[in-house]
C-alpha cells in the first residue's frame, strides 16, 4: 500500500485565520508531491460554509475529513471550557478515526500535540510541527516531544531553545523548516498602476500596505501611529482582521485621514493589494514573546514574493529572514522610526535593490519546496 499522510488541524476550517490557511496550503502541497493526503479537522460552530478548496483557491490534491466534537463556543457560562472540551473530544475522535482508517506505515503530521500523543500509542510515525514554545510545564511538554518520531521547528530561536532545554532528544529527530509562499500567486504579472485601478485606489499617492490580523502583538498600532507622522501624500492601508478587531481598530484610528482599514478579504485577493503598494510593512512588536521569538510569519514570505520593498522591525524572529540587504530594518514599537523607515524604502535606488534581494531569497521557500524537504527528511527513516 502506498504511504499516506494524515494532517491534523483543530481550528475552524475553513476560516479567515492564518492557521487555517497554513493547514490548507500544507495539505495541498503534500498532495502535490504525490502523497495521498487527508486533512482531519473538527466539525465546529463558526466555520465558513464553503468548499475549502474554493475558499482558498486550492487544487483538489487532498481530502478533508470532518470529525465531530463538543462545540460550546458562544455559550457564555462555558466560554472558559469551550476550547478544552472541543480539543479533548476532537483528539479522541482523531484517535478512533486513525485506528480505523490508517495503516501502520502512514505518517501522522500536525502542530496539535494532544492528538499526536494519543495516536503515538498506536502508530509509530508521528511528526510534530512545533509552532509555539511553552513557558511552563516544560516537563510535560518534553515528555510529549519524546513520544514524537520527528519534530519540525520553523524558527531558529525555537530550535536552539528546544534542543538546549531537552538535551536527551536526539538532534537528528529535528528538522528546521520556516514558512513558505505560493510564488505564482504572489508574483503577479501586473503593474502597480493596474493593481490600483482594479482596487479603486489613488494612483498618485504613496501607498503603504499591511496585510494580516490586527492583533496587538503584530505591531499594527505602531504602524497606525506612524501614519500621523508621514506626509499627507502617504496612504496607509490595513488589509485583514476579524470583524471584532476591524471594528475596534476603526474606532481607534478611523479619524486619521491617511489610514484605510479594509478588513477581511479572500486570501486570493491579497496579492493584488500587495502589488498595489509602494511599501509593505511588517511592524511586529518586541514586547511579546510570540512576536519577538516564536513566529515565522507567512506574510513575510508573501511580501518577499511580491517584489515590493519591505520595512520590518528589528526582532529575532524576523531577523533570521530579513537583513539590511533585503529589507529596511527599524526599531520596534517606535512610530517615528517606522515612518522614517517607510520614507527611506520609497527611494527608488533602495527599493529595487532590496526587493530583488528579497525575491531571490524566497525562491527557495515555496510551499512545494518546503513539502519536498519535509518528505525527503522523514523518508530517510522509513
């Protein structure tokens, strides 16, 4: 029997969240490599009632299986328990599904540790993709890691930290592999002017674009405050965010005349917004560990593929990808430094050079190449 890959994701699917997109792109590209791929997700309240292949613009190289779980999201008295209940019952459901439908030679891949630990008792090839680093209960986390056959880490700081903390786990079980991008989707053959016409954006303004969620740790407040300092011919556009975050952000910054908060758009539209930009900004804060150390932002790779100059903050999680040759690096959490970096990135002689360098870097970090390297890694042990 040909080996299969079962990819487990507990979040709403499909949804506007980056984690949901990440699971979808991972499944698609494993399928593109000729691996029969089954994406296992929960049947939860709040999912977008649309075929995920259509919603994300994906080919049908993978199958989606929905597992029933306990969903009490939105019930006020159970709010604190909602996630834990859903996660536990989903994990048990995954265990029974794998036992019934999975062969012992198949690979079980996920960034969800609980279902993987349960499955590890009946299947040998569990591959954990580590997205966060726990700040407590390290003993329990280490025990869970030891149950894994392989561990993927997408950030060099986390790789160093996990290997330092859990010295008894062999280094050959770890794979470093950052996030990725669909190069064809983001390197659109379209001019900046044409992209602006399609989006009904001003042709003569200097347009600064941020795409992604509006969480505080993303540093979006710093970018919004920098708009107050930028000259009047600069226009700062925020694309993305949940309805609640968009409403909050508009209330807070809607009075600034050179800011536009677009809100959520389909992911297939994001490349057009990025192509319409003069500058793309990654303003992550240094004040929270998830931003400074843990993250490997998909948007950074998407920015690099868009061939637009990037302004990014000087934090370790971004610095392992960007440098002074492929981006403008600015002090984090400093609106004035951000505005100065943006104005520097506008300069023609600098913008083309850093854009070209960024694109050359990201050529090696497509979703397909990422999947190839992951498959090559685990097949050495099979």
